[in-house]
C-alpha cells in the first residue's frame, strides 16, 4: 500500500479519498475540541491518509498539526511520509530538548513519552496546535497527553478500536468512530494479500491470564519451549512454510531463542530478534531478512508495529493471545500485496483463529467500540475451543499404521453406550486401549517394533484422555496427566502380553 503511487502525495485510492472526506465532514460539524476515532486495517494506508489530512488541514486552517506515535520507528516513517506529501515537519525525539525553531514548522511528529517528559519539565511548549493525530490509538499511553491539548481536535487512528487496557475503553476517550473499508473488501480490490490460514490444535490448559487480560509470558514460555511444541512448530513450518520468507511471533525471549536453536539443529537458517538487541544489530538482522529470499526471523512482539517488509510470505503465530489488536497486527505483517504476491500463509499455533475468527472475516467494530466488555466476555473459552479438537494422525504416522483400517475412536459414542448399559465410565478407556493394542498388533512383528509403535500413539492417547475427561466432567490438568500415565502403563502391559 504505502510503497505505491499514493506515496508521492499525488494519487489516493477511492476508499482513502472517501474516508478523508468523511473525517473532514466530522471535523467541520463538531466542536474544535472533539475527539474522533478512525479505523482502517493494517496495510490500508493509514499513514498516507493522515498525511493527506495533515496537508489539507494546514492549508485550510493555517493551524499546526501534532502527530503522536508510541515508537521511534513509527515517528521516522511518519516523517518520511509527510516529506513525500511536501509537509515540512520536525521530529521531536530524545535529542530535541527545546524548540527554538518551531516557527519554521507547521507539523511536528513526536513519541508520546519524549513529548510528555518535555511538557512536564516545561522544556517545550508547542504553540498554535489545532489538530492532534494519534497513530496506533488503541495504546493507552497517549491519554496522559490529552490534558495538554484539550482545546484541539484529536483524531485517533487504529486498525483495532479496542483498548489495550480493558479498564480504559476507547469510548471514554473518543466521541465517535468512523469505520473504514474492511479487510475482505481491500483483498477483493487487490489492495491486500489474501491470508490462507492453517491451524494446529494446541492444548492451552497450562496458560495463565495476567493483569493485562492476556496470557502471561512465564506460562507461555513453559508451554512453547517444551520439546512437543517445538517439534510441532518445526513440523508446521516444513509442511506449510518451507522455503518461504517467514516471520515467527513468540510470547517470550526464551521461546524465540529456543525456536532459533531448534531450526538451526534442523539445518535451517534463522535469526532471532528482541528488544535487547542494539540498534545496529537490529538493522543488520532486518537487512538480512529483507535480502534473503527464504529467510526465517523469530521475534518477540517487537515487529508487530512499525515494521513493513512486503516480501513476507508466511506468518507463524507461535503463541496464543487474547488481544484482538495483537492478533490483527501480527497477521497484518504479511498482508502487503506485491505484483508476484497475492496470497500469504498464516500458521496458527495458539488456537487464535478459533478464538477470534479468520483474519479477513467481518468484524462489527462499532459494536466493539461501544460495548468492549460484551465482546471480551463473550470470547470463546480455551476449554470450549479444545472440546472441538479431534486428533488426526499425521501422514507419516498413518504410513507406520498402514495395516490398520480403523484408527479413530469416538469417545462420546462409547460414553453413551456405557451409560445405556449402566457400566462404569472406566470401561471407555478399556475399550480404547484394546483398539490401540489391535493397531500395534496389525503393524508390528516383534516386541521391539510393537513398543516403538506404541510410543507413536502418545498424541492420540492424550487426545482421547482429554475428550474422556470432558465426558465425565473432571478435566483438571493433574487428573488428565494421571489418567494418561495410567493408560500408557496398562497399554504397555497389554502389548507385552500379546508379544
């Protein structure tokens, strides 16, 4: 989007022009200190739109514009875009202590923390501001600056009008929401690439929810650094993302480092990036990622905003999140369209698509804006998501059990039979175990082969135990672990009897 003709400030797309006209219509009809929120999907050209708004506002009102960002990368990108639109601007960064030359500029771009510090210390006073534009407005750090600009029109811009803090809803800060073109429309018109999503079921029962309403880093690290999840990630990449430029998102530095080590051991070239890297290291890693056709980059949150690499072909969500904004931001990193790129791949390893719906599905942003609590309270729970899971043997395991005609087991149906007969529920697991014994016998000739095949049933056993625990309404993690170990022990005894 932002590397096309519109970047020159000469040509805007029809939907961008329509949204700009609507924004100015509100600005003209509302009080000068009104707060307006504007939503447009990542990749829709928000920076282009508010750069044009800045240019037009200055020409019409002869008042100054202040644009606020929460990251230094966004400040630089915004300043560069304003230059393309011939809007002379100054970036207020950590090196700028005072503004003796402010009369020379009609537009300023500032990081929220830097500007807040200068204003608190009375080092800077930005005079004659009429319009304040807030990029990534769903972050709540901007609220602290509202008091300094209570006589200005405030325009918040975001892809997701849902506050990053559930206790501070956006409707309390903004009087109205304008919703731009939805993702589905931008895809159909060729402005965004189409996401093809592959979801791999993950048990999230061990994850904890933090005070911010999302899964904690600590509990995520425990789950996503274990060998099973690392193996699942590598398998998913080889199956759906091999030899494609891939960006992996994790919830924790240790997880990302572990991912890099796992991929290196598999003979794959990969780099890890987090916020502890120096500016030069970050620059070098991103340059490598840009230039290498099938590069793999694993990161921790740092690339969700302010990062634009259109050649990304695969996004891997190697984490679960309850943040709708983060979900859209992560996937949006792959949505830039190129002449040779109309689609991109999303590999979901956190049940995120089941929680929020597919990235391109319609979202009622007006309802979310007005009733964020209702939306958050009605998110499908992890337990309900996992109830619908059904394990399927991977192709390589199907080959190892090729002599078996039936590898499925309907726990619910067996439970209904047990109830109708008045049997104890444990008979369900006995029946399941006997089927596993038959599968092993059909495909092994020796005890050594049988024991090897039995170990390949671990995922199927865990899935059956999980569904069984739902049937008997006793699904604590400790109880499932005990049942699983007991099942495996008895299965081994039966296999040894048979051989």
